[in-house]
């Protein structure tokens, strides 16, 4: 009986697949990059939320959106973005016309130096 599979023989593999590994590395973000992307998205959501909730704080936004901070048992470096957002809203070290996202990136870059 004939099958619908028309493969008569197995073809030999080409290469050692290292090119595949490099492509996978190019396509994925580091955890830090992923965090920065997520933060940018969250900040945009906060700016939209703020329009409907002018008296609300960033902590209020996090609670309202179900994004409140989770406690991690392993510890590590904790950066309090709520404080940065509050400082931005108060105008502390803000450059005229600077967006919230740009402000946070600039402050974080200054802290690394």
C-alpha cells in the first residue's frame, strides 16, 4: 500500500545548527530589556489612566490595574518606580517638555554611572 508521504530517503543535516542558536539570541530580549519594554508600556497606561483619575497616584494606578508590587522571597535589587513617578509629577529634576518615560530612563542612567 502506498502512503501519502513521498519522502524516499532521509536527507543529511546541514551544519551544526550554531546559526540557529545565534538567530534565537538575536530574536530574544534580555530580562533587563524585557523589563524596560514592559515599563514603557505600563507608563503609557498610567498616563492614560491619569486623564480619568487626575488626583490618583501611581500606587493607586497599580492597585486599580492589578499591577501592585509582589513580594519576592529571594530578595535582589528593588527600584521604586512609584517614587520616580511621584518626583516627576512634582517637577523634581524634570527637563521642560520631558515625558515620564524619558525622565525615568534619564534618572536610571544617571544612577548607573
